[in-house]
C-alpha cells in the first residue's frame, strides 16, 4: 500500500510540474484527475501540449495483448476518450521509444 501511495505522490508531483510548463494557470483539477487513474487502464504519457493523455488498456484477446487510447483533458479536469487503439500489440516500450519526440511527459514506469 505504501508503494502505491508513493507512486501516486510522484505522479501527482511530476504531472503538476509538467502541466504548469505546458498549460500554465491552475492545473490542479487536471493533475488530480490524471493522478487518480483511469477505469479503463493506466496513464502512460501526455502529448499535444498536455491536452491529451495516452492510456494503456490491457485488453486481452487472442489477437492483441493491449492497446493505447487517447483521452482529451479539459482545464476543469474532465477526460473523454477521443481515439481508441492508436497502438495495439505487446511491445508498448518499442512504440514509446519510436514516438518519444511527440510526447510531453512519460510515466516513470514507462521511461
């Protein structure tokens, strides 16, 4: 339990710093929503000047092991799915490495 709480604090701190740089102003609602997590998966990265969250959905089928979905992030902290399956497969690390230049922030577990 301690590791989970420590992980949430680290993510909250990193997101707060990065979103302040990218979007300025009051970013608290965005940080809280993103740090809280997603029902459908795990936050992996931010892109598009912190306006999009990339979320890893561990869909288990015989075809693919997982997928990466895009969620829009409003200033008020609400998120909405914008695109499903921008990546599908079992090598998310490889995809992240190829697209590293497009990403504004990457969760520490995926760096």
